C-alpha cells in the first residue's frame, strides 16, 4: 500500500488524509491526533512529501466545527472536503472561511457563520441525484443504478447540471465500493471517455483545482497553466522522512530491473489526473437521503445497450482483488505496475482494461474459439463445417480456433488439413490424481507435452490442464521448462471479464480445488488465459464450457441466444476477449447438429459488424503483445 500510494502520486493523483481509525471526529483533540498521525503515516511510509499532503476528509463527513479548520491549519493542511451540500440543484464553488461558513449545517457541528479562518479552503461534498428515483445521495456510491446504462446516465446527468449551469468544479466523491461492480467500473470508464471528448473539461485532483481557484486563467490559457502540467516531478526520495522505505531507491522498492526508467507522465487518456482523494478502501459512510424526493433530473439518451444484463447488488461490498494493484504472493508485496516493472510485449499485468491504454471503442472485439478434443475421423467432419476457409475476418484471413488435443489418439492427416485452414493446436492434459506428489504431477505434464510434439506443434502452442486438476506450481514449472507459451486452465476469479495476462507476478485467479495447491511462484513470460463464466438468468450460476451448462436446452435458438447475449457483455463493455470453450462431446454428441448451426449462425452474425475477430488463442496473444486499434490490422 505504501508503495502504491507513491506510484499514484507520480501518476498525477493527490494523496490526502482520511484518519487512522475511521471513527467520528467531533473534537479538536481527536482531530489533532487523527490528522497528525495519518499525515505522518503517509509521509514516512509512502515517500509522499509533507508539502503535498494538504487535504483532509473526515470519516462519515462528521467534523469538529470551528476546531476543524483551526486544527487542520496548524498541521499545514490547506483545505477540508468534509461538509455535505444538498439544499438545491446548484453546485457551490469552493471558498475560504475568512467570513465563516455560509450554509445551513447538515451534520452538526459545522463552522459558525460569524467565525473567521483566513485562507483555509472549504470544498463542499455536493450530493448526487438519482435520475430514476429523484433521491439525493451524499456520495456517488450512495445511489445504486441497476446496470451500466443507468450508471452512465446517473453520472452524466449530474455532470450536466453543473456543466450547463455555473460550471463550478464537479466532484466525484465516492468510496472504493463503487468499483466492486463491473457495470459501475465500465460506466465510469465510458463517463471519463465522454468527458475527455469535451475540449473544455479538465479532470484534476482537488489540489490542482484549488491552484486554479487561487490564480484563475481563461480556458484559452489552461493548457499552459503550470500547476496542471505533467512534468517537473522529481524521482529523488524526499529527505524529510526517516523510515527505511523513504530512503530506499525507487528501483529497490519496485524491484525494477537495472536501467529501467519510471515514466511520470499520465497515460494517453489523461487519467493520471483523476482525483483519487475520495477513492479508497473505507468503511461506508452514513448515506444521507431526504425523506421527500427531490425533483428528478431529465434523463439523457444513451447510445449503447447491454443485453441480458446482471443487476448490481444493493449492498456494499469490499473492493475485489482485481481492482487493487496486482500483488505477487511470496514476493515481498511487489506490485505489478504496467509501464513500470511490467512491459509489453513480454509482460502484462492482470486488468479489466485493454492493453496499451487503448480505448475500448478502438479495440477489435476478439472471439477466441477453444475446443478440448481429439482430431480424428469422428471429429473431423464437424470441425470442417466450421473451419472451411470461407468465413473471413475483417483482415481478410480465415477465422481460426485452438484445439487442445490429447498427446495421443489423433490423426496426422486431419491435423495437417486443419492447420492449413489456420487452426492452431495445443496440448490437453489427461486425468491425474490431485493427491499425487508434485514430482509425479510435473513428470506427467512433461511427458504429455513431449509426446504431443510428434504433431509438430508451433513454437507458440499452449496447454489446457488435467480434467480434474487445476494448475499448481508443479504444472507451471513443467510448462516453463518445456517452453509452452500459455496456459488456459484457470477459471476467472469473478465476473469481471479480465484480459489475459502473464504470470510474471504470479496467478491472480482461482487456482485449485485444494487451496494448499495454489501456485505461489512467478513464471515470467508465461501467459494465462482465464476462462470467464457464461452468464444466465441466475446470476449465481457459473458455466465455463458451453456444452456443459446446467439447464441449457440444446436447441439452435437457445445456444445462439446464450452466445450472442454473452458476446454483447464484452462487445458493449471492456472489449475483453470473449471465449467460447467446448469439449469433445460437442463434435460427436447427439446435439452436435444444433451446436454447429448455432455456432455458424453466431459467427456470421458477429462477423457482419466489421470490428470482430474470430481467432485462436495464439493469434489473440500475438495481438495483445503488440496491440493495434483496428480489426483490419489484426495479424493473421
């Protein structure tokens, strides 16, 4: 955490204080202790200069009245952002308390109207209005839109209330719980992209906002406004802190390879300037909702739909692991930070966002097709129905797939024909007892891979594990020794639709039936392609292989609809690869005709969009390692 806070500051985010104990603070004595200790913690443990820690927010928006600005000023804080405002639809500008606090007090006590605290800034916490109910919410996450569409409308309509009126600074005051729901994360990403399409909108932290308030410049001069610039930060550790962490070189704290420089500029979308003062792991505040509904806002039309969406839960949840900085087990809490200690094409951190900071709108939607099957006389006709060579991707190349074959029992002639059609081949593990020793497991994997080489596998082939054993360190060690390019045996830890990632910092998804067998080591350059669960009406039902989904009636229409609805969750979302995973039975079972027709119909439907690629896992990983924005440039 201490290193991550410093990294966030280098990326343009402000680190402010929020207390040590996260309890109500309503006395000067408690405020002095909490604000003083928290500032010392940030300074001494996170290498953040004391001069940069100038903001404070009280837990539960409970302040100490006139003691609040008095005590905070004595501790060299310059602003407080704890007092709520929900009296009307207007957004108040920040102000100094030279002439007291001018508004009615929502949560007692507040600074008095006749008091004076010269030069100390007060930034109000403006309530959001839920367009669906007309109710006010003290924090963004106090309201719970039903899905991504509603969440985007919620954010956008509240923004327009300020943007189309007096243009006071628009604050996104929220807890980390907002991002516990993938729909809300998606809506926030799209909201930010929409904001950045406006040439007169700047996304800043509170300190930068107040820098402008003190010395305002016109929009024409905003680009050259020095406090809003991206450069000039020093990499040298501050000298005020005495802790070992503060005096350690950055390369030691991040464990960067020698000679690797740390870029300080924000990413291509300017997201290095998002105000993170309000975003963190906190206990939920007391949400203020008026008993009389306020006038509802006029909804804005949305340009996208999410079919068959899953409604967000109505209770707060802790921030899921995938939204925290990626930590590696047994590695001294070293973080995977893309662009710092992890660089494409050989390393990619686990994320729900596209690689290389590409906007989802510019990412070709990848559909990878993976089948666990023999290639012999019984399966070959069904495979040729799909991979005839007539269906082409937007880049002009035939659609492709990955077939994970057992190491024996396949026909070389049929393999050659499929390979000529663009199909890629990997290795499928057999059955193995999870009670066997690591040595036996490793030797079995090595043997399976060695025997499969008789089929002249390409250098980038992959592995899908034993039917009854999720990957362990023994499995990954064997794959690394044999030079296997990727593993696709793991079920995604949640419904967050992750992108594939490398195991440079260890596995970040569900790992094993037996928790004691979870891998803890790191395997640089070995890719993991986690399988995401298909979604059905029951949000708690998980199904990773289409042909084994419980309750799915195997008709062409049902299968087609399941595929199309789940495809749109990716296509209208973060554009992470949509995987269709099938077993051998799909090719030879009694429902094979319905499956084939549904798959062909689905492929024809999505290929008509012009920005969809149906491909093998190998081709997908080649693109992820060196991404380009358009489907027509996708490598064959």
